[in-house]
């Protein structure tokens, strides 16, 4: 069971780690030719860049979740007595601003890790990798699995290609004659998921891509109907997802719907669409939703709510803020088990995690390093019954299924 106060058995005392760095003449971030490491009671600098404004501003709740976790951790003594120095800048989902933010984090703040969001993190990889600073990205794009080309970048979300493959397997077995349609973002997140569908033997008859923030989807729904789509896969954020499902209900068009894991939460989909318009939808899920009644008594979710109330009271307790909280927890787990507090030491520990607890994961799932430098490989198929998402099966590992290799 997850506890923020748990000290992993493999945790190493930071004093010896930093001393070893000093002897080696290495940077505390792992890059070459930089300053000597600070004293072993100095703060551990971590920075985040999220869209706090613009079309994906809702995602910025993740920053509040991360702040709540790190502040609670500091109140509990930090990591071996070292505090986490955490701060966030807004990138408005603009790749140029993200690169500029990361430059400040690396050159001015001397962060050992930066947290970024979404597909705009792909062009931001070269700069942080050249600097030798760990980049943890909240994204499911398959490009984020290129740890050989970008050894300092890791994606926290699972590769959406795997989810597409799971969806294809279920559709092939249960809807063998389906005409499948897909609605997603106009970036390579769609390419990743469609590639997974193809790997599972499903070729959509209609693929529609939309920019973040679009709310008028009437013409796109007309295209889906005209193509005879009777199974619809939708992986897109607010407000598009709510508008899409609402309009399907409004015109009495009822294909079987598979909602992408990162969009199936109450804040993104159920509330704006209306529960009736989500009823009977399927979703392969890997994280909990604090607004789902199924988790009302969940101990980890209650801890999350308590920490948010105390340390980030202006942040809503929803799945978006839980993602930031979960990323902060994963970073903390890796830092506690690291042989040295540096970017290199942190990433080596990240890549060695096995069966680590995390407050955001569905019951029975854990963080375990595997293909593509990722940590999350377990999904649970659920169906919405009008009030909550009901599990249809036990969690399944895409590694065990031979999907993630």
C-alpha cells in the first residue's frame, strides 16, 4: 500500500553519494564541466513547465498536484534531510516557451530534473539532453520511448501505442465486423495510437484529427456517420471530448465508444459530456480518478486530498492534479533509491524500479521499469455504468501480452 512516508529498502544515504560525486569531479546534474556539487544538505532542485494558460490550461492542475506532494514531502523531512526545491513556469503549450523555460531551469536554477507535458516536449529534448539533465514527460507519444537517441528523457505515461493494440484485440474479438472510427489530436499522439490499432489488426475507416481546445465537432460527427462508423475510439482532451459525446447523444447516434485512458476521467469527460452520454463506454485505464465514487474510501486518494487541502488548496482534487502528484511520487521513489543525487543517478534508479507503489495507479498495478524507459505497463478494462467505471477484468500487463517489447 502506498505511503508518502515510506522509506524504500534500497534507499542510499545522500552524504556518501555527494561525497562520491565530489571525488569524481562530476556535476550534481550529471553533465560534464559544470560546478562542483553543493553540500549534502542543499536542496534538490526540480522544475516543471506546464500549460497554465492557453487551450490546454486545465492540464496545469498537475502542477498543483506536484507542488502538494513535494511540499508534504518536505514537511516530512525531505529525502535524507534534503528539501525539494520545486517551482513551475507556464509554457501555454507553446514549444518555444517550453524550450525557454527548460533553458532557465538548466542554466539558472541548476535543476537535476525537469518535468514537461505533452507532444511539445519532443522538440524540447535536444537541449536538456545536451545539458545532461533528466527530463520527465507527462506524455504517451511513442517518440518518447527513444531512450537511445535521448538518454536523459523518460515518459511517465505509458505508450499510447500499447493502448491502441489492447483496444484492437478487444474490438476484433467482440466487434468482429466493426467499422472503426478514430478521433484524436492533430499530432503524433494520434499516429502512435493508430499504429497500435494497426498492430492489433484494426484499420479505422475514418480518422479525424483536431487541434487542442476545439469544441465544435458537428461536422466531424457527420463524417463519422457517413463512413458508417459503429465503433468509435476517442483520445482527445477537454472541451472536445465532452462536446463530442454530448453531440452523439443529441443526435441519437450511438456507436460503441472507447475513450482513451487519459480522457476517461470525470473532469475531462463525464462531467462535461453528462453521465448519460458516457454510459456503456469502454476504457483501458491505468490510473484512479479522485472524482469517481469507486475511490471514495481509497487510502492513497484520501492522502492526496489531504495534501492538496494543506499545500495546494486552490487546486481541484481531480485526475489532472493526481497526475502531477503521481509524477512527484515517482520522482521521489527514484531519488530515494538512487546511488547519487544527480541526473545520472536519478535516471539509473528510475530505470531500475521494480514493483514500486504509486498513489495514482489502479489497484494491483505498480511502477516497474521496462521497454522504452517507461514505468507503467498495466491496464484495466472498465465500462461506465452511469455512475462509476466498473472493472470488466483484472489488470493486464502489455509486457506479459507481448505488446510492449
